[in-house]
C-alpha cells in the first residue's frame, strides 16, 4: 500500500495545483451523444474532492469496477496458485500480485508485480 499511497499523494498535489491531461474525458461514443467533458473541466471544479464530484457517474463506476476487479483477482487463491504462490495470510509473499499473462481473454502487455520482468 505504500506505493499506492505515494502515487495518491502525488496525484493529490498535482490535482490541487490544476495539472491535468489536455484531452477530453467524455464525448460522442458509439452513437451515444454524451456531453463533452474534458480533464480541464474536471480540474476547474476545485480541489480533488470537488473534482470527484464533478466526474460523470459512468466514470466513477468504471474506476470502482476496475479497482474492485484488481482487488478480487489479487486476493483469489486460484490465481495465486497458478504462479506457485499462496495468499499472504497463509505464508505467501506479502505484496505479490498474480500474473495476467495467458489468463485473460485478451492480451495484457504488463503485469502489476514486476511489469518489466
């Protein structure tokens, strides 16, 4: 959790100072005419808590679903056993995250544990 906390702190500092990506976050997609929202629009909402409130609901749901999936996959004994590991409360390596390679229905270029091998 230390690396995640450090990344979160850096993100909080950047957001608080108005640093943002220059492109759009939402717009017309697959025939749906959604209102255009840019990262600049979100950054203009205020501090990080206000920026979360300014995110479209679909964006919030996407963030929470991806984090939920990653947490579920990382805690699943079956995924850990495919790597020859055990859950950390059963004597496994703390912080280890199982590989994605060859286990997902589409190619995943990097792993989260040691992305560059």
